[in-house]
């Protein structure tokens, strides 16, 4: 019980010290520094030199020890100063599909002298790749950080760690940044995309039937034939060569008859995927949403008690994919 209470107090202190925010300014309160393995070996070497100098009363040994100690302290100060004063901000990440990489775009702003060897990686993932950059004096730099997205839904961004070992690698300074933004992780679409489920008419369920496959004809680009001119027809449809011959003979104007392709409305229903496991159902619906949007066929989504009416466009696509991401 005492250990749990201590851990809870430590977690509360850590959370309060690093509040979520999409900007991060590094200063005395949030930069930490410790010796690296080469730094520990360097300190052990200094200790041996000091003991040997004391034992043999070597003035040159004392001078070398103190000279190297001063260089080590100067290196520690430079390592800490390489982060102090830097500020970072985050561009809101775009949505991704499950098992893809989330790409974070970070902007580093430097109000002072040039900074070298600045690295950023996802905290808590030992094998995550570190992205490195240099920031010019009074300038800016852009850094890309990637990490895999495993769980679907609206996910909080993981904590990031900014590190440096510049200039000698004897010390490692770091700072922790907890972004406040979230990222949408959509279900992984089924590959290859399966055929759409058979679309049935609503006449089986609705006493006032309206067909699921709505059909409409409108002016479009498909050539159907020619007909006599009618008032209100566009001049662009007039067949002028044929009209010139017809008018010379006292005939009528002729226009090109066009008709748009038949428009269909798809109803994407989870009940059409009941033979699949839960995640596979969402993957199939996700693939259908993407395919319908690519084919420019109006589609709606029905998921349990929730339904999105048929439409098209990026906003409609996003609403459908977010609904799939939140599905149990």
C-alpha cells in the first residue's frame, strides 16, 4: 500500500510538472541531464588520475586531472545549454489507418546561437527511431517523427522526448513533452476490396417503399442521339453543321441529346458482414466506404442503432470512418 501511494504521488507530481500542451519551451524546470556511459568512464578515469597523482605527488598529474575535469564541466554546461531556450510546436496530425505510421511534424524555433544534434523520439518505446536535426542561429527547423498506430479510435499522442549529447557525448540532456492533440485511427480496410453487398429495395420493410437504388437522369456527358430543338436548350448542344443544312432546306435546328449515367445510392450496413469477426466487419465496411467514395457513388452507413444518410464528399467520408473507428 505504501509503495502504491508513493507511485501515485510520483505520477501526480510528474503529470503536474509536464501538462499536456501543443507547444513546448525548454528551460531550467524541464531539462534533465545525466552522464552517458562514456561519461561515466571519463569520470572513473579522472578518479584514477587523481588517486595516482596523490599517491606519487605528481604536479603534472594534478594539472592534467583538473584540466580534464574543467573540460568535462564545460561539456556538461554546453550539453544543457544546447536545449535551453529551444521551443517546439506541433502540426495537428492527419488521420491514419490501423497499423500504419502516424507522422508528426514538429517545428523547432531557436532564439539564440546554433544548436546541433537535437533528437526527438517517442518516449517509452526503447527501439523507436530517433529523428535528428540541427537548428540554425535565430532560425527554425522541421522534424518528422513516426510511430506505429495500433489501436483504432481517437487516440492521444504519446509523450515525446527531446535529447542531445552535444558536444562530446559525455552527458545526455533530455526533456519530456506531452502533446495535447489527438489523432484519428481508422480501421484497416480489407484488401483486396470485396464486392458490395447486394442492395435490396426498402419495399420489404417500408409500407411506403422508396427504392434503395435511387435512379435519376440529368444532363451529362453520355451521348444518346439527336432530336429537334426545344425552347430552353443550350446553344452548346446545337449541331451547327447539321443545322446549317437543315435551315437551307427550311428544316429545324437539331441538338445533341445527352443523359447522365444512372446514379445509385448504396446502403452500407454492418448486418451484411455478420459472418465475419468484429474487427473484420469494420475492415470490410471501411473498404466499402473508400471504394464508394472513389467511384463517386452516394453511400450511407448503418452501424447498429446509428445511421449516416447517403451523401458524397470528404466530410461525409470522414464522418463514416470516424463512426467506424468508435464502433465497439
